[in-house]
């Protein structure tokens, strides 16, 4: 399958990046275009907090999950242990989601209506999985249930 549209162009990069620095340190891709890996931690161009953009916590004040502040080793190991526990629970939640899906389908097949309790549970389970995924990816510091409400 080939694209035969001669007017096709790739979409522009939504985040403008600074151009590469001339000299031996700048690389070029195999097609001759300059490769730009983006700002590195500690670069002067990265801003006062060490990150190029404000993280999910906003403000770019140097606090929150997007900050480049070093963490205490003990805190990292504790978070790692909780991440392993949450990975196992996330796998259980996937199985529960499959069971919820099959149960809701069976309910609709026989009653011709959806079960609002199953729907509510599925929504809450999906929210828990989303919060957990963000916590596991360190995109958020919000901990999932049981640390927060079952929403």
C-alpha cells in the first residue's frame, strides 16, 4: 500500500524545539536532517527548575512529579515496592474488567437492558485503573484506592 498523494506532508511538530547547535556535537539523521534530542537535564536552556515545561502539577516551580529534584533513595525504594503491589492489583483489575464486560453482555443479552450497578462498577474500576496507571508511570502523585476515595 503506497501513498500516491503528491500533496501529503507530515504534520508539524506541535511543540517547537530549538534548532541544533552547529559543530561536532550536533548529529544528523540518516536522511541528512539534523536530529534534535531536546533539552537535557541540567542544560541552561531548560529553565530554572531543570525542566523545559511545567509538569502536570503546573507552575514549573520545581515541585511535583515533573521536577528534577533528586529523591531520597529510601523514598524511591518504598515507591518501587508500592509500584510492584499496584502492578499485581492492576492485573487483577484487568481480569475484573473482563468479567464485568462478560457479565454486562450476558445481562443485556437476556434482559435487553443494561444493569446500572454493573455499569457503575465498570466506570469506577476504569477510573481506578486510570489513576493507578498515572501513578505507576510517575505522571501523578495521586495514589489510587485505598489511599483515596473509590470514585
